[in-house]
C-alpha cells in the first residue's frame, strides 16, 4: 500500500510537468485552431474549421519540410555513421574521450552563431571564391536548398553521432571474431553483424534529428535567405508577423499530427525489424 | 562620480558573463537573431555592461532603479549615449532589437514584454492606443520634449484624440540601395526599374524586405498604385509581380547590409540610415527614392502599459530628447530628426545630405503608411504566400 503511494509521489513531478507543459498547451492549440483571427491580430473565440480548410495555402512549406527533413536525416546518418564507427571501434582508446569531447565542443557555441558563420563560408567570398580560383566561376551556394541542407547536417551531426557511437561501443567484439572465424570477409561481417546490432542507435539518432528538423526554422531562415520556407518559418510568421493565432494553431496542430503519424509508423517498422533480428540471431 | 577602489577595478569575467546572459534573455525571434549577432549588439553589450558594472551613483532627480529596457531597431542609437545615461543615473540600458513593427505588436499583444520604452512607427500608434498597449505620456516627466520645436508632420502621429502617447525620435524614407558598379553607368530612378532590372541584369542579386508593408507597398508602386492599397485587384497585381520576381531574388530579408557590403547582393530595399551608412563606407552604393513615390515614416518613443521600470523609461526618453544627446544619436544612426533645436547642433553637410533630406519633388510623392496597411490580414497573407511560393 505504501509502496504504491511512493510510486505515485515519485511520478507526480513528471506527470505535472507533462500536464502543464505538454497536454495543456496542446489543448490550447486545438481550441485556438477552431477560432478566428481578431481584427488587429490575436485570437477570437469561434467554432469553425475555416483555418483547416485554408491549410493548402501553406502547401509549399509542408512540402519543403517533408522533403528536406528526411533528406537531412539521411545525409546526417551517412556522415555520422563512419565517424561513430571510427570513434567506437577504430580509434585509439586513450584518445577516445578527447575525440568525443571534440564532437561536443561546437555545442558550446550557440547554434545561431555557428549557423551565421556558414553565411560567410557559403557566401560569395567563401567557398564560391575558392571554386572560382580553380575554374568554377559563378557558383551560387548561399540561399539555396543545398545551403540549408549543409546547415542542417552540420547543426545536427552530434545528435546522430552519439546514439550510434553508444550502440557500437556496446557491441561485443567477440561476435566480430566469430564472424571472421566462420569465414566472412570484413564487409560481410559489417553488413550481417555490426550494422544490425547498431540499428537501435541508428534508429534513435534518426528519430532525434528528424523530429527536431520538422520544427526547424533558424537554419532555413539564415541559410535559405527567406526563400526556403519550412513549416517552422510559416509558424514564426503567423505568430510574429501576421498575428493570426487561429491559423497558426491549425498549422501547428497539423504539424503535430503529421509527426505523430510518421514517428509511430517509423517506430512500428523499427520494432518489427528488431523482432525479426532477434529471431535470426537465436 | 565618486572615486572608489571599485571604480578602477577591471570587469571580472564572471560579472561580464552575468551581464551577457542577461542580454541573451531578450526576445528570441528570427530577425532579432540576425540583428543581435551584428555589430550593433556587440557594441550595445559593451556599452550597456561596462558602465553598469561600476558602482552606482544616485541621480539628482531621484532613484530610478538600476536598469531600463528599450525595444528598438538595429543600428539605431549611439552606444556612447547609453553609457552616459548609465553614468548619470545608475540605470543601465538593456537593448532588445526588432525587425518589424508587426513583431513588436505581437510581443506586446502576447503580454509580459518587460519593456520600459519602445520605438513604434507612425502607423502603429492608433492600433496600440486602441488595444490599450501604451499609456498616455506624462509630459511633466519629459521636459526636454518641446512640442513647438518639432515639425508637425513628423510628430502629429504621436497624438491620438488630443492625448500625447508618443514623442518623435526621427524620421526617414524607404527607398533602395544599388551598387552602381553593376549598372553600367545607368542611373536608376524608379521602382519600375528596381523590379524590371531584378528580372534581368540583376537576377539573383536583389533583396527585398521581409516585411509586408514595404515589400508589397513598393511592388504596388510598380503599377502606380498607392503604397497603402488594400484593394483586392491592386494587391493581386502586386502579388503577380512578386511571384514573377521571386526566382530572381538573392534573398527575402531585412538584414541587407552584410550582403550589400560583401558584394553578394547588388540592390536592396533600404531605409534612409542604412542607405547613409552604406554610402558613407562604400561610395559606389547609392540610395535611390523611386520617382513614383513610396514610403515616408516617422519613429516615436512610447511607454508600454505596465512598464516595469516606468520612471527609468521616462528618464531615458527625456535624456535622448536632449538636443545635444539627440545630435549625437543622429551622427550615429544617420536618420534626420524633426527637432529644430537638434538640427542647430548638426554639421551643415549633414543637413544638406540628399540621402537624409531628399529633393522636394521626390519627397512630395511619398506617403505615410496607414494603420490599416499594417493590420490588413490580406496583405499579411499575401506576403506569406510570396515567401512560401
């Protein structure tokens, strides 16, 4: 009896947090999304689906987000995996901690400043000027979707590296020897042993990066020159410029819904995969 | 100032970081980010933090607290003036920089802005009064405001129904800056040329503001419509032009000084002071007012309802309206003021500068923005469609 109360007491802070910081705001967003914009902006109570009917007006923003968020996740994965592999498996164990710290160091500076730096790297006097020296004149990098992708991969790389690193670090090196003793060449060992065992890390990393990317607004604003428009940018404009809280809430609610659907689909796929691998390992 | 040992001590690292953190807790919006990372922010931090760390001295007019929070625009003040204000009063000035009036309005509407003074533009004041977001000014606390010294057309928007809600800071125009190195000797003079050249020779080199009032207003001028039009047919024409031009734009952003300076952008919609600052540093960059007209505006100081450091806010407004202080402000920001007393203290070449004081025929064609232009939901949606296209 008392144990049950202790459990409840221990869970109370988290429960209160979720209620106040998650459930309540979501409820407010839902209510607002059924309302209307006030004459000078803000929210006027109403019960209408007009805001949802107007969603196609932000089609491009949804499209850009739904294309560039997965693309950014995949590119970040392709860059992060070899790095994590090197850190966990190949690097000198004595240097490992220092190398890991080096991956974190950029986090000590605000993402804003790091992204702003890319404006100069990708701007006319940065990489394009170097390319012009070797014969590729008039390359335009800044304010393109490519620049946004570079910024995204750069900004979110550590979030991808660490989960993969952790899963590779735990990997029992004996399994690799077994695979090799049984005659598998290194590449086959990687595909059949290392990669499947690191899938939980890959899955976590992808999820972390993908979810954050879906709400991204800073990187497209700075590196896309206001021309590569994400849902996050649409939301900032709706709340800070046109002050259309009702429509903004409808867009936000739709984004939450899309995230719920994609993330649960993704989890289901991953779980199924994990079960299948368990069986094959047995 | 009293000379104590403390006065001569250098700023400790911990104290400096503490001050920096305080600044970082300001508003966090996209364009605020841009402004904040600029030089303006660095100087504001230095100016605000350094004197604030010295020991406080009581001010003659009484204790006004240790800080005052000002919401304003980028590159809009002389940091040395803030430093002097702190020396005189003990209150150090915390600066929040904004990118658009809409953003300021949004922040005040959401409540809890924490500002003591802010800088609204002429066409927003009736909206603020209507929403009860600003208070009638207690002019007894602003003895440096002498209504008669100000040119009425730049000060009248501060008075709503006979009550003074805001006092004039400075005024200016919205034109465009163009790097004449790339025009082949041709002088640009109209908004029509601005948009046409963007689609051709300047493709990929032009910037427009991330602000519906000016970007839509100046697109309307292409057709000779009013800058303030909310007519659906005229707005549809402007939208068509904007969508046509969009693939040729370098960026949609109000942070146009860095790309104009490094040569990535060749032309950008610009306000007087930016035009002046760019032309001073790079003479090949010229400031153009479209012959068809465009915007003339006036910025004001106002006190938000429920300002947390109200007394310090009034003290700051009064200080900044002191003609000697205001003259220093003008030299720093490059916008003209409507105060005859201040103009007496300014160098002659500045008062004859064609960027600050455009020719009469150009000036007469300009329109003040209207309150309805800013709050019109169709114009806001139009800009959003343009940006997301």
